[in-house]
C-alpha cells in the first residue's frame, strides 16, 4: 500500500473514532460534577437598589476515600455593593419532600426573583419570574441547595463508568441521618470555597426541610465545628417529637376552624370575629378540653361526649352527626372532602384555600390535591426558564421538581432533640417557626406544639418564636404574607446577630 494511501486511511480512522466518541458523548445525558456560572444583577428591595451576583453550578459530594460520588446543584446569591461581606449573614436554604428541589423557596419566598402569580398565589400566564421586592437579600446572602436526585443534583459514575448500587445510595443519601451527614460535609466545602467562615450563619428549611435543618444544626456543630446564629422552621414536620393518640387527633381542630372560617362555614357569631380571635378560643379549648375528652375514649360520659360533639362541630364547620360518627377523631382526609361537599368542592391538602372537583361527591377523601396541581402549573416552567435564560446555566439534564429518593429511611429520627442540644451548646442559636393557618399537611397548631415540646425545661423559650400567616404550607405565595414573612425573617436575622465582643455564654 502506498504511504500516501496509508496515511489517508489512518487519518480517516482517527476522524471516525473521534466522531464515535462525540456521538457517544451526545447519547449520554449527564451533568458536570464541579462547575459554576456567575451572572451579575440589580434589583429593588424595599425601595432600595441592590446589586448582586448569582453563582449557579454544581459541587461534588465525596466519599471517605475522597472520590466524587454525587454532585449537588446550587444557586448562591451574594450582594456585591457592600465593601466587606465577612460579617454579612449567610442563609442556607433547603426544601423538603424528602425528594423535593429547592425551587419552592428559591423562586417564591426569599430569593430576588419570584413567580408570576396573582396576589393569592394562583398561576397566571405568561409563565416566568418577576422581581421580589421583599427578598431578604438586602440583609443576608442566600444559597439554595438541592440534595441528591433533586433539581440537577445526581449520583455520579466512577472512573470505571460504574455507579453506586441502590443499597449504597440509600445508606449514603436517602435517610434522615444519611441526608444530614453528607449535607454537613458538603456545606463545609461550600463555606470554605466561598470564604464564609466568619459570617453569621442561618439554616432555613421548609416541610421535611425542617427535619433536615434541625439535624444539621447539631451535625454542623459536632462534626464540622460550624456554629449557627439561627434556624428557621417553615411549615415544620414533627422533627422526631411524637404527638400521637389524643394529641394528634385534637391538634387538628384549630386548623379545621381556620379553614371553616375562611370558607364561611362557622356559626355567625364566630364568623364575624377576626381569624386570630377565633383561633385563640379554639386553641384554648383544644388544650384544656378536647385532648382530655378524646383521651377518655369509650369511657367518656354521655354528657361530656355530647358537649364535646357540639363544640367540635361548632369550631370545625362540620355537622354534629359527622363528628359523632368519627368518634370525635376527625381525619384530615375526611374533612377535605366533607366541609364543602354540599357545594360539590373539595379542599386542598397543603393549602385549604384551593378548591378541587371530584368525579363523585361521595367518598371520604379527595381525588387529587388541588393546590399541588396549581403550584406545579406555575413553578415548573418558571424555574426551567429562569435557570437557562437569566442565570445562564444550561444543561440537558431534567430538572427534578420531585426526585427518586425512596425508600427513605426514617428510622432514628432524633432531629428535634438534636436541635434542642445544639441550642443548649450554643447560646447564640435562636429558632423561628413559621406556619400558615390553612396548611392541613403540617398544621400550624402541630408546629406550635412541637415548639412547646422542643425544650421541656423552658429555659430556652426566649430563643424560640412563632409566626403565623393567613395562607397555607407555602404561606409566601399570598402576596401580603410574602411581605410579612420576609420582614419576619429580616427582623429575626438582625435581632440574632451577636453584638461586638458579645460572648457566647450563659450568665450566672
């Protein structure tokens, strides 16, 4: 074979090999383990101009051998029009699920851009985002973190192209304590890379995210030696604090009353009162009469039972017959179906202001959750558009609003006790609880009860506070509550910054 022909053949083979490699790369959808894109922005917050950078990207999760086994997608907002950020607070934000992306609080609550929605939180077109005039970015920088398999966060292949087994993934990522452990390590790296060790730090979590941040408070202290100024629990879960039997059943009544008041199903004398006045009355009845009545079970006297039935019907908006047939223990599923049954409507689970339509008016639970359908309607197009067009982060990976993380290991959930111990160890640490009155999944009175039980000694109750709102699980979707809840956060942050030379110690 002539040399020239041989060279042409070799060159052709090389080109063919390159094309095969490129074709193989194109056929595999993946995301870079370690990447960032930085964009610059300006906004108005509470009438003041604020300049900030948005760092969007991925940061690896390493195993004990130092190999990258997963990567977490994050968005980090940092104010750029101040001279020294070393003392500027950093808020670390998580959503829940487990398996939920950070999208909800990112583009609806604390971030500088929020959904195009109406003033009550319902979707409007065109889809997209608008300025958040109430964002806490004026007083604190914020990082929104997506745990493994949420948003663009993924488990990675190793150098041999293999991926962790399902059992390995579960033990490393998909459980109460595994989740806390790897996220604490990840946060150590993030804080180090972005030089935020001297900043006052805050964790905020929503729904299951409250379990996450409650556990992280102690894990960060004990394994990363990172101490916090505050933890914010938005629509909290039970965080390992049990509320079963009569307490679990009775605690639903204030939520029932709030929802019935909103839908004008209470008796006229209650309906004409303000919601806060109604709830104060119902909360008092719940603690002092309803819990003891349910605790007596089948041995409650006929007189007390009839009195309880009348009171519960009065406060819940349900009929006395429905209360009696439920043996005083009314399930939320039944309530969502029953309250507006005569109008042919069902109630939303996470926000009972939202209404649904079932195939049949009979039955004891709704066909679907009206509020979640509405939220996905607006959040999904908005976050996908925003990340690509405004934050300039481009990938073919699917943005997981909810990712595959189950089965989730819920065993050994001591996160509430962990938070209490973290507070005891750290006199700087304060806790704020935020909840919506119309949330039927993690109801506001359960949130109050959890706060009451967090520190049974009562010695730290001055560092625990509660704020309620006239909306649901994502109370910030209602514009009045978006403003108020961000202002409450802003006040919490500013009030929990330690003074100059203020020692973290308990006085004698």
